[in-house]
């Protein structure tokens, strides 16, 4: 099973105006939510580490468009976008960021450790690349049960140099696990550029060593991501084993809130924002294709602003967890 | 509405900073993402971006000001069409600040230390009722029976590890299981501990009940991140939504003549971790009964076995569904003169010492902890209240040993009952040597246990 050459550009599948509007809305929700999270961090309401997803929105929104009910997802600590894209409540996510009772983990997980059994979101993992074998394991559970669910296992270009990624690739392929390995290549592992961290910068091609097919995808183009996602999902659902998507993306902000990002120029960031912004691209596609008017988009902007403000208010007002919570959820009780 | 822009916290530890430079001036229009100022934190100079759109109405803190506290208003942002009068209103509105923790709340679960200890409640019911038919079984057979019975009972249980299937187990624990359960449920892995521990943990998140065999626990050090960070902590980090019901098992501690890298006892390491349960049985009946309990437990369980014990035979009840609860010690020998506490292979030294001491008229009470987390400390305390002396026995290293934990519990809960300092008999504080004579000396010995008992009984 030889890996193929990267396709020059995946042809966007036929998408309806409604779908385009939905992508615009979902990406904008992530962007505005993250900006608000940055603001709350600045106010001291969010503590510790906080890794924003701004710039990478097209990756999760495009792939979620390929998912069906029952599919699973797991990612690293840069996880807010994934949670919003799979339909988790912005209020519960924001309240977890502020460490409050109303958060998804009752305030005990924080920005990097959030989960939703209901939405099949398995974290939020703070150890770089740990989620990769875990994701393969989730896929293992579905194969064992004999259903056609797939697992989206997200990790970055930094994690792609960890040994356990390749241990997971090897087993995923020999056991034909329905796992889509999604490499979100934003070009910087904290402050180390891919140019300095590897001499084989085409990460998806490493799958060939294990017999896993894959391809490179333009991660600033939500339609390209969706098309690639459809292909990968079809491959996995058909029982053909894992698939690798290396999605080229870019984060506008620092690695975390306390990163001054001196390892790249302001011009480099500005150029991406001006020329490749995934939200602006869909916005102009909607307008030029006359799928929406300025007024339609303004209405969405307003709706999103309302949702985000509501989540921030909830996150401020939700009480801190009761001290008794310190001692709960350490062990599960045996069901009678 | 005019909004105040507050001095931001730009690192987890920042309390104040220097407003190094304004990159906007009063009257400028800004939109979300525009850089407004440079701020020096304790770590670096950071750019500070606008979050909302608007017009810079007033700059409240001059550039170059040092020691600006986080959350101090530094500028006022006006909405399009607003004039300066809106600024007064803005400054009247209190800036949002974190809600302080309610100091009135109290937690009642912290144990009271240093109190005189009432005799603890201890479950002393025997493991099997009198008259139960017993059969002789090796630890190896008992383990296999325990796993196989649970796999017959629950389809979601599967066994994964190196050489568990076609090779029939590196130590023949899983002999015959591939034939009975098939390749779907008895799974050979490549040599890839970190990877398959992670895959098994993910499978547990996904609703299965994996049993992970490590060929020995020495190799599990490559996988310990998944055991602790992924399996043990997820229930807590998810606020109780999901956890990892699974068993990590395999031989632990010294075997014979395999040197430093294959001879470590991990009991004290895993015992330290909240979220894990830890079993380290000695007898075949406990291997079987505790394994069945471990597989049914909805939490990750570390099951520490011993290669030397695999071939030893013990009485095992010949009943349909024999289980042993976690957190219940077994008293192998009753006595009044001294309490000897051990677990796993340590029990061989404890029991041998007790037998020899009895010949000299010293009657030792010998307690097998069986599980280290939860640990039946009430059984230890109750016994010490009777004997007033305690010796612990284990093969692991002395610093941070299981015995040192037991010693601290006994000191806090039964100090007044002790007639002598607790002695912890442990392996020596050295990597395991290869030479036969050195290896024997590096482990704990029966002679050392006898000597310790004589010391605490002043004989």
C-alpha cells in the first residue's frame, strides 16, 4: 500500500450556500471565543497556560464537516477550537477556562484538560503526543465493537517528532484501525520552526514507512480541508485502516499567552493574516458568489458576539468549585 | 459604550509590569488584533493586542511607567460615534476581577492527625468459609483462571502484550488463551510499550476493559506516562465523565540473576499515585481473586506479580466465582509479640522468619497487605495496638519505601502503642548486582527480618 504523491490541490467538493454559511459561522465563533479568552486571561480570570487557536480555525471546522454522529476526536492542549467545532457549549468551555463549577470538568481540568462524553471529545491532553496512541486506542475500541465510527486524532508538527507517534502508526496500520491522524502543521513547535527541528519536513510522507496513505492539505482553505476529510473518512469507514492528513496552517498568536513570539517577524504574521485568513476567504466567497449580503454576515457577527459575551458572563458568574470537589472523581465506583 | 482597557496579565505568574510603549495614540481607530502597546513582564516584552473595535479615547497610563498592577485601567476605548463624556461613565464601572475563593467553605475529609486512636474497625472475615473444597494450584494457573473466567463473563475484556498470544506468554501465564478466545481478544503487540499502553488506555476511554501485560514491569517505565498521566488522572481531569477501567499487569521486582535493569520493585512508585489501585499478591488464591476484582474495577489497576512465585503452589478455593476485595489484608499467622507486615514475595521472608522465631518462643503476627492502594492500614494499627512492635518487609529500595509510609502512618495513629521504633526491612540501597552472592545480599533476607524482630522485642 504505497503512499501517494501529494495532490496539488484537493478539489473542493460541491458545497451549498448553507454549508458555506455554517463554516463561516463556526470559524468565526472560534475566532471570537479565543479573542475573548485572551482578554479574560489578561484580566487574570484565566490562569496557567492558555493556548489560542486563532488562525487555525479552518482545520477543525473543515474536518468536523466530514464527521458523523459517533465519530470520536482527541487532541492536544490547544483544544478550544476542537471543542467548539464538535458542538460543545461555549459556556461550559469558557467556565472551565476560568476554573469554575460550570466548566466541563467542574473546574478541575482547565484549558488543557477538557472532555465531553456526550460529544465524543476525549481531551484535551497536556503531554505532547500522548493523544496519538490514545486516539489509535479509541479507534481500536470502535473496530473491536464492529461499528463504522472513525477517530480524528489531532497533533502538531512538534508532536510529530515524538517516538510514540510512530509506535501508534505502526500498530494502527497492522491492526487496520479507523484512525485519521491529523497533523496540524502550524510551522512552529513553541518557538522552534520546522526548518530547525527536522530535515524531513513533509510529515505526512513519514506514514509511508508504515504503509499508511496520506496527503498534504491547505489548512487555510476550509473547503480543501473538508474535501480531504471526506476522503480520509471514506478510507477509514471502508475498513482500509488509518489515514494521515498533514494540514498546513498558521497560528497568529504566540504558543501560549506568555509567548512573545520573537522567533518570527511581525511581517510574517501580518502577511498570513492579510493574504491567507480562512475566515476572510469564506467571507469573500459568500459575498462574491452572492450567497450572502453584508447584512446577513453582520447578523452572524452579532449573533456570535452575543454567544461569546454570554459565555464570558457565565464563566465569570459561575461559582468556584466547592472545596469538597477536591476529593471527588479520583476513583469511579463499581456499578452495582 | 466606552470600555476600559485593563493592564493585562501576560504570563501565569505576572502581577505587575512596565508599560514600555504605546503603539496607538488618542483618537486612533483600532480593530480586533491590532497591536496597541508593548508591555514588559517578568519574562519578556510582549505585544498587547486590541480585542474590540473602537477609538482610543484616552490613554490613562503614560508609556515608560513601571510597576503597573494587573487589571489597572490603562486606556479607554470609545465606540464609533461616542464622545469623551462617555469616558466618565466608563471609569465609574468597576473592572471585572476574579471572584475570590469562598474562605468559609470547609472540607471535612482531611484526616485529623495526632489524635489518640480508637481501636479501628477491621474486616476479619475469612477469605472462604470453613468446609470449602480446596485445590492446589500454582500462581501461574490461578492467574490464567482469573483472567479467563472474566473474559468468559465480559466480552469487552481483552488481553494485549508482547508474546501473549502465539508464543503462549513469555512466562506462560496466557497459555491456551489464544485458542479459547481467538486473536481478536488475545493480541500480540510489537515491542512498543509506550505505544501499546497508550492504545490500551484509549481503548479503555472508548469503553473496553483492556488487560495490558508487560513482559516485566521494568519495561513499563517506557509507558509510565500513559499509566499515570493518561490512565490515572483522566477521571479527575474530566470531572468524572470518563476514566480508564483497565489492568496493567506483569512480573515485578527481582527474578534471578538478571541484573540491575530487570530487577526493580515498583510497589512504592505506583502506590504513590491517586487514581491508581495497586495489588501485589503473594498466594495463588489472592492472585486469582484479586485479578478478578481488578478486571471488574472501573479504575486503572496496577497488578504487580512475581516471577519466582509463578511456579509456587497454594490452596485455592474450588468455587465458581472466587473474588478477593481490595483493601483487605490477610492475617497469615496470629501472634502477640510483634507485627510483621509484608506483601508479594516479601511474605516468603516474613513467614519463614515467623516460623523460626516461634521456635525461639517469639510469636509474630504476620499480615499480608495484598493491595497497597487502597491499603488496609486499620488492620496494621489494630495489630500494633496488640503487639506494640512493628517490622515491615519488602524487596524494594529503602528511601521512600512502602515500609516508610506504613511507619509514618503508625507513628501518627498509634504512637502511644509503640514500645520500640518501627524497623523497615528492605532491599539494599544499590542497583541490583549480577553476581549470585551479591544479588542474594542485595535483597532483603530472612536473617535480617529475624534480627529486626529481636531488636524491637529487645530479645
